[in-house]
């Protein structure tokens, strides 16, 4: 028994609600970009710093809509054989040897060895295949890690949702997949590819939204500790660091502090746990000690001022 595919959200508010159901807190501009991409069947290209939740969007859509997630993790040197398809050469050689031994018809050998049963489907080709649950979610992650020739190849996929295999012909999707592309902007992506997508810059969340994220992802975190964590992380992001902490690092730090039974931040616990928040030794050395104490004092002073204003 097959069930009908879960329908796409009908408007921006429904898109926001869908994300919240899957524990993803998005601002309205991101929900709007996602709704339009879903409604109009266009790929959504997400740029932003590492750790701000770009990849999670595709995972959330897959869970919330009950669709299969197909992920293509990009890297330098990625080629068609790894991204789209390749032939199973071992099985083809076995078929050739059987033909030479007279077990199969040699006149049909060339046709037989390029049959679909010898085709190894890689992520892009799998994403074009039909699925009873509805079009799949295709995540092309960290596109900026690839090179320009692969970008050029993607133009056919993103324009017509099809790939061409010389031995078989063109394979097109009956229904286009939902496509999410991400980039950490280590290099610029070509305009020709961007024109085929809707674009959104995923920024670090506001303090209020980051507290919401902590409440969803780390329920039970004391409110005072959550406020201190977010205040401290936001000051780190304003510092001159090699790599500012993303939302993923905020959540890692929160979980670490909970495991240590920390009810509030103090300089000692900050110094002991900076490795869960910062990923470069130079950054840790810059913040440890007096700088951590100074930032924490600013956070506590701001919280005290807010309490005083609320009491007044």
C-alpha cells in the first residue's frame, strides 16, 4: 500500500511552520526564499559561513516532507563518474568473457554490455529517478569545493533536470527533484549557475533566534545559561577570529556545558571548554584568560542592565 506524497507548503507561514515542526528555526526571509523555490520548482542556492544551518535545510525538508534525501558532497576533483554514473566494468568484462566462451550471443554483445543493469547510479542520476513518496530532495553540498568544469556540467542538470549518457541517451526526471545547493563562499560560483537558482544568504541568527534554537535542540538548558551562551558567542563573532563559531558550535558548547552540570558561565569553565566552540588554536589562545573574562563581564553587565530595565 502506497501513501500519497505529503503536499508542499501552501504559503510562507506554512513553510515556517514546516521547518519548526522539524526543529529548524528560520527567519522569514529564508522561509520566503524556500517557499518560492518549492512553489516554482527552482533550485535554491544557499551561501553563508560554515555552521549556520545551510545543509540542515535539505535534511529538514527530507524529514518533513517524507522525501528521500540524495546528497552529493562536493570536493576538489569531483567528476561525472563520482557524481552521475559509471559502468560496472567488472560485470561487463564477465559478460564479454561469457560471450567469448560461447555462452551468449556475440552479435548482441555491444548492446548488452551497455544495458542499464550494468549502470552504477551516482547521486545526480539517483535524484532524477521517480519515487512513490514524491520527487527526491537533492543536496549539492559545498559546491565551492569543486572546480569550474564540474559547475559547467551542472548547468544541464539544473536547467532541464536531465543527464545525457552517450551509450543510453538522455535520462530526464518525470518530476524535478527539490534541489538545495550550498556554498561556504571559499570561491565565487559562476553567474551562469547562479542564474538557474533562487539565492539566499544564510547569516548568523539574531540573539533571540539563537536562543530559540537552543531551546529546540537542547531542551532543559537553563534560561540564564542560554542567555549567557548566546551573548558570549555573539561577542566572539564580533572579534577578530580566524573562524567564528557557527550555530553548530553554539549547540556543541551548550551540550558540553550541560554535561558538566554548569548552571552559569564563569571564566574557568569557559577556558576549559573553548575547544568545543573554537576550532583553531590561535583563536583559543586569543580568547583564553583575560579576554574570556572581559567578554563574560560584558555579557553579565548587559544581562544585569536588562533586568534593571525590566524591573523599572
